[in-house]
C-alpha cells in the first residue's frame, strides 16, 4: 500500500525551443518541488532563471541514470517531492528517466505527469504529412551496421515514420535511408519553435545534394512517408510470379494437405483460376 509520507515524482514537460511554451502547471510544479532531476543542469538553470525559480538540481542523464535511481528513491522515501525534466520537451521520450519511472511504478510510488510540448507531435502536425497513423523511431543507432539493420526492418512500413537526428549525423542517415527505402518524400523539421524554425519538403536525393553543398544546423525531426500499399502489392505479385505453382502444390502436399485443396490454395495465393494450376499439376 502506498505510504502517505513518501514524496511524489513529477515528470515535467518543458519548452522545446520557445521558452513561452511552458504550462502554468509546469511552472507551479517546478516552484513547489524540493529538488529537480535535470538531464543538463546548465540548460535547466536557463529555464529556471527565466521563470525566477531557484531550486537545487541533481544531474540525471543516460550515463548516470542507473547509479542515481537508489538516491532518488531515498529522497522520495524521505518525503521529498522531485521534478524530472529533460533538456527540452517531455522527459523519457528519447531521453533519460524510463528506468526510474519503471522502478517507481513497480514499487507503488506516486508519479504525476505534467504534460508539455513534444518535438515529434509538433513536427508531424506542422509537416502536413499523413498523421492518421505514424510510428516514432527516435534516434537510429550510430553504428552503420545496426542502423541499416533497423532500416531494413522498416522498409515495408506503410505508416509515416518519425526520427530524431543530430545535424552532424543527418547526412549519413539520409544516405542509408535512400539506399534501403529508395526515393521517398520527406520533411526535414529543424529548430522547432525557435527563430530559425524551418520545414523542408523534399526527397532523399534532393536533401542529400543540398546538405552536401550547404550543410545543416540545429536539432532535426525527420519525417519519412511510408511505403505505398500499391508498391507492396506490386512487389508481392512480382514475387509470386517467380514461384513455380507445381513446386508449391508439392510443398503443400508434403505438409499433408490433400492435392485438390493444395491446388485451390496455390490458385488463391497466386490469384489465378484453379483449373490453370490443375492443368500444370496433372501428372502429380
């Protein structure tokens, strides 16, 4: 049973660029907590100074998260209320904090989420690309081998895909995507909510050429259109056309399926009349 004496962890969303994009509830929470867990204390100090808030901070990032969980739990056990913030946007979304929240949920600690701006939602809404269904992939691996492996798994994804990327890595990412996905429409969303906010509607090939010539600055949200269902159907048909219907029927018979049912199954699979398959299998 939850102890009334234990403190609460507040997961607080902060602005992704424009400092005005902070909620009244977030300001109130940061003003009232005992301590703030910050991904980068220098970044958070800028926000706190802007809000005229003075609070002790504890550095809490991906490289020390595992070591700090025990300390955070001790503070909560003492009745301290703690705010978790990232450099920008909602904590835990491609940022540290998931391990802590998972532990606290498992051990029945009190957690409250103070919603705020999120780069991926801002980008997909403003991009105009299909947002009916989308998948968020966050940052791809810095390892080319692992990056290509993940892209291969995504190449037949029909939903819009959203990625986070750093300016010094975007060129490598775009080239790998072009290699695996082929040409696609994309939107490069840069410096969201800041003075130099930009949305580039382009393709892999055009984007690669432009960045090679001019470079690019600022944190990036990359939106990639999914593979068209027509293209997927075309690919399936091409693969089926390469199959030998007789060999397929033999394979199904080998699995214990009756010859007549096997012919029906192959005809349906290949989208042809079963009599055509039957003629080819007459000697079986």
